[in-house]
C-alpha cells in the first residue's frame, strides 16, 4: 500500500507538500498540485480517513444532492425522473471526486431542509446540487450553508451560488435555426412529462424558450408535446399533432427515454426519416448513432459537466475563485436525419 512518502518521491516534493495538497491548508502552485495529484492517482494512494480528518478538519466528502421524488402514495419514482440521465452526470462526478481523494455522499431527499442537514451535520466539505428548478427552494438554504455549494443547473436567482450547466437555451436556438434553414415551417418539440414543466425544471424551460423565440423570429410554427416514455403514451401524445393536415415536418426529441418510442410511432405510420419527417435528438452520440437510421443530434455533455462541478467545488474548498456561472455551448452533429421538407 502506497504511503505519503511514496507519493512525495514520485512527485519530487516533500511529504509536507503532499499533505498541503490534500488538506488545502496552504496555497500550492498549479504545476506542483498537478504533479502531486498525478502521483496520488498513479500509486492509488488513499490517506487514512481518521488521520486525514484530524489533520485537516475536513471530511473528504462531497455531498451530491439528487432529488429522487416518489410518486404520491407509492414506493416508486415519479415518471418524470430519468435515472439514466442523472447517472450520466454522476458518472462524471464520482471519478473526478475520487481522483481528488474525495468520496461522494448521495442525498436523494427532495426536501429543501436536506441541504441544511448536510452542512449543519458537518458530513461533507462541499455540496453539488442537481435537478435544479427555475425557482428552486434549495438555493436559499445552500446560500446559507457554511460550505461551498455548486449548482448543476441555472435557477432564475442563484443567490450568489456558482452554477455549471449545458446551454439549453442556445441548444434550442440551434435546433430551430438548423431546421428553419432547411425550409421547415412547423416544428414540434417532443419533451419530458408535463410534471417536468409543472415543477419548472430549469433545463426544460430554457430549451423551450430558445426554440420558441427563434421560431417566432423565423416565422416558424412551434409547439411542445410533453409525454411519458411509454410507447402507448408517446403514440397518444403525438397523434393529435401528427394527424393534422398541417402536421409538423420536423421533430426535436428532448426526451432521451422516449426517443425509441417516438421512432416506433413514426415507423408504425410508415414514415421515413428524413423523407417524410426530419428528426433531431437531444441525446448522447451513443444513443443517436445506435438507432436504425442514425439521428442528427445535440449532445448534452453530462459527464464533462459533472466533472467540472467537482473542479469548481474543489477550488471553492481551497478558497480559490469567486461565484461564477459556466454554460457549455451546444453543437449539432448532422447525421442525415434532417432534410428539406417534402412538398
């Protein structure tokens, strides 16, 4: 098992420098910190938790708040909770935290008081909060917390907290500009369940705002069809718009779990992509590429955003930096699933 002296020798520094990097008690140059962190990762060094806490008064834990609300009167998650998407962010958070010598404590309570319980109980050195609402009741409590707090999301009022997220509004604008540029005059966004909009989830409101404003400027008809992920639900939700004489000529699917069902519904109608209808998916490349016909897509880089949230938390723990908002700009990968609408 590697020791602190082994790390020091590998990094070419004194053992005390390694200790300062771990505790954050002194400012260490970025170059030296990088060498020490690389040596820790290479050797698999894990400082003794008890000694580490006594020496630094730190827990070496980041609390990750991922609300997982239950459906009323049941022990199952609400249908608007997409665990697969949430885990994409966690897959970026956990490895980056581990590389910094930190563990991740999962907090799934959607009660705003959960934030206060975390910092009041000194169970973590920082908090990362996910599933942010436009008017999120947790932000005030997090702003009062006696520890750094980072939001993965962008509420209307962050209360001075640092935020990192995908630029969903820009993604919406990009999708509409791409389709309008091909001549589409009627676009529908297939979105998450209605409860997502009722809860005013920040990501959903921002992508709709970007699409609606851009569509209005371009003279394009635009509407949103919320749906559950089940195939029958998707078919029922889409039927009223697809059966119209002035049906949409393009769909933007911003509901990863429902995407296969959307494509099934189009196949049931014997509609071909992009000959009969164009489709843009807001989804990871792995999902967009694995469809029978690869889909043009806008990727939400969830793992990278999760890792960035950890970096921001670590900087705040060290007393570096100030409150900031980082938005990852969107890009569209054209895989041929959109084209000029048929006459």
